[in-house]
């Protein structure tokens, strides 16, 4: 997706649905939502909270409702783009200008605004799985204060990655070799997979 610096540019880049996006934009802009650009796409907020967004793809365009799960959806216009994965987000998809029912779109947008005012929101859940430190690592940490402090200062997710890396080894020799290999990484404060995350 090309990085854009304005909503106008987003519409230009997606000229195959330019007129349609402009229609949806006008409907949304008739409300009190504030137009911004996030993730290189038009996003509309209320008091800094994302309410709806516009999106255009190869064969369809539409509106994203960030907390769409709370909409009544009496007209059955909403879909969950990733069933069993997406919790709150819902989208209203269109394939042509003829698909846009302006009054229905406005009704859904207004309901989304009201829901935001009421604080209806599903917050992303954090992984709260406890970090299980293997005995081999515990032994090393109990004799090396510098390593223990460095390990403690890592984010729980990074601690978990290191612990699982050791636990997954079947042989004792492999566990010890892994501990030896990860010790300088822990001291540097980096995660086991950090080098891959920045690719």
C-alpha cells in the first residue's frame, strides 16, 4: 500500500473507486467525526478514538467500523473480515456506487458515534500467560546477578520466548548450549527473535 499524506491523495491513489469513496467521505463528514489519516487510510475519530475508516481494494471498497460488533446491524450490511479472529472490527463492503444506500450508511455511522460516546469498546487482550522459568535457567540466574537483573528488565513476552526456547530442547546438553548462546542477548536487552521482527 502506497503511503499517502492526505485523504485526497488516498482517493486519487484509489481512483478506480474515487467517486464512491468521495460519496462515503461526504456522508461521514456530515457528522461530528474528525477526519484524520492513520495507517495511510482515511480514519474518522471522536475525541481521539477511532470510530470508522474508509478502505479501497482491488474489487471492493467500504467502511470499517472499529467497534462494529456493537452495531445492531438490522439491515445485515456488516461482515467480519476474519471470522474467529477479529473481535470488534466490522466492515460494510460495496462493489459499486449502486450498492451505497446513503441513509443506511449514515444511520450506521451515527449509531457507531453513539456507541463510542457510551464507551462501548472491546479492548485488545494482552497475553497474560505466566512466564515459566526452566530450572536450568533459574540455576544460572541465581548465581549471576547481572544476568538476573537483565532478564527481569525484559518484557514478559521476551522472557517467555527465552524460557520456551530452553524448555523445547530435549537433551540437557542442548539446554545448556542454548543458555550459553542466549546469555549475551539477554545482557544486551534484546529478545530472541528481535532480529527477525525488524526485517
